[in-house]
């Protein structure tokens, strides 16, 4: 039997399928060779790409439920117990005001569309919002990988940046479609372990693994009737290419960014997640989800008061970090010519109660909240839908979670009218016409 990592004089003529499977267990990106093998069916029939650069997405999830009244749907004329302690600020689009805690973002509203009538039934169900309420519980990035295939750029097609919390991966689609996980984008860890040889795998051992590919090539002529051998070889070669790719390693290395630009994004986990997301889509990753889950403490954007701090957290640190990181991301994408092909989505799983509670906070409120869109052909400088005078319910154009999902898929190049493969993930929902 061939033992990888030990001296051998075997020439590959009697390599067994079990040995191929064993060396194929080299793990990377949380994906085994078996996963790559199964992914061949996806690669065989990718959907047609749009002209020019393939659309990509940076999906920013503000876990815990951001208050729409303090961010994208303020109510300056409401009583104080509804409008809260903060005022509004004019944006660079006449007629659109947002919360005063987002002054930098206000100057980029000409790149954005705000949906103010999002509605859901679920509380603290991040998977619902990040999967379109699909029974598969698969993230948009996983579904796009299944439908479009693996990225021709050679980059991982789907990445998750930031803490895990509410992490929907591939759900029932299987591990083939799980994202690359990047818990700490800060640059302290320059080389991701997924893209480096494990300590116990010496260079010599890895060379022997590559030599085995040659052995497979030599015996394939004898095993020509065994289609599995050919598939295993292709899958393993793809894994080797990704593992050793300078392009992939470089894309994940924030140390290659100018220090002044990293400073502009902000030193928070969120700010550095944004600059890493830009690097990834620039290199060819199709879908990057950023999860703001627990920074710097407590539960993301939860602002109950009592057991959790109240609205004071909106003033520091939540809104300032969002304002700095998101505004810099939009400006950076535009300057690099990437905004037209990159959809930026900012949402939480729900909004906050129209009234401030006795603890100086707001409680869970899925009945109405806001979502920010930018790039990828979204009609910039617009408002879609509206909430009532208290921000409690949609006053017009309510948008459900499946409709939100259909909108996202349409903007990312999936024909939601004619492609039957998308129906298990959106049901009968149609995209929001005002956004596509």
C-alpha cells in the first residue's frame, strides 16, 4: 500500500482507488476532494454570464437588528418617545434624510437606494433573511454557486467574513457550496490556514502528493473504463491549484493594502471586513457576506436596554463604525470602477420597535425595517416603499423576504422569470420592480 509522506519506490502502476481517496482528503476551505468531485456537475453547466465583469455581491449583515429609526428611516416629526434621542441629517440627494449618526454615508446617498418597507415574521432568525426564507436554509452565496458554477477567476466563489453567529452556509445543498470562513480579517493573521500547508504536511510530502497525480495519469490508460479515476484526478488538480494559487493568497492578505486606506476603513473588525470584501470581489469572488455579530461586545445591533445597553450604543460604537466602513467601501468601489458590477446590500434580520422602551432602548420588530442597496445597476438616489408615521408598519409597497431574495438574485444575473432552478429558493416571489 502507498503511504503518502513515507519513502516509496512505487511508480504509480498499482495505485488503488482507496489510496486516491485517502490522499484526496487534503482539506482546504472546509472542502474535501470528494466535495470538489461532486461539484463537477455544477461546473459542467454554468449559467451564461452577463457581458463584461460578472456581477458580484457584498452582503453586509448587521446581526441583532439595527434600528431603522436611527439609521435609514428616521421620524423627525414624531413624538420624542418614537423619534428617539437623535435627529436627522440631509443627504446629497434632495428630499432624502437619514439618521444624524451617519454623516459620511449621507454624502454617498447618490449611490444608494433605500427600501423602507421590508417586512418579516421572524425575530433573531438570521438564516431567514440571509437565505430568503428558503427551506434549504442555504445562503445566497451557496445558491449562486450551485446555479452559476465555480468562479472562472480561480477564486473561491463564496466567502464569509467576520464572526460566525447566524452563519447560514450551504444548508441542505451540501458542503460543496459552503463559504470560505474568515473570522479575523484584521491582518494579524496574514496567511489564512486554509491556504497554507498544515504544519504536519511537509513540502516533501506535498510533492509526493503531486507526484501521485502523475501516477494517476499513467494508470488511467489501464483504467479507462473507470470514469471515477478521471473525475478524481480533475477534482484533485483543482484543489491543488487553489491551494497553491498566488492570486488567492494575495487576495486575502490585507497587508498588501496601503496603510492609509486601511485606516480610512477603520480599525474595527467591520471596517477591515469591508476592505477584505473589496479585495475579494476585485479578485473574482462572486459573493462575500460580512457578519457584524458581536463587536465590541454584547449581541451585535441589539439595543434593548436593561440586560443590554440601549440606544446609546447607536451613538458609540455602532453607527460611527458603520458610517466609516460603509462610506469608504462605496467610495473605494466607485474609484476602482467596481461599483457598477458589485451589489452592496446592508440589512439586519429585523428592525426595532417604534417606541423607545423604559430602559432607553428599542425591542425586536420584524414588521417593518429598512434595507440599503448600492451598485450593480440599482437605481441610485431613490426611496422604495415607506413606513407609516411611526415606522411601525409598511405604509405602501411592503416587501417580503422571498421578494427580497428574488430581487437579489435578479440583480446578480439569475433570470427569476425563466430559470426554473431558482424556484425552490424563492417560491412564486417576484423581484421588486423598482430596484431591478
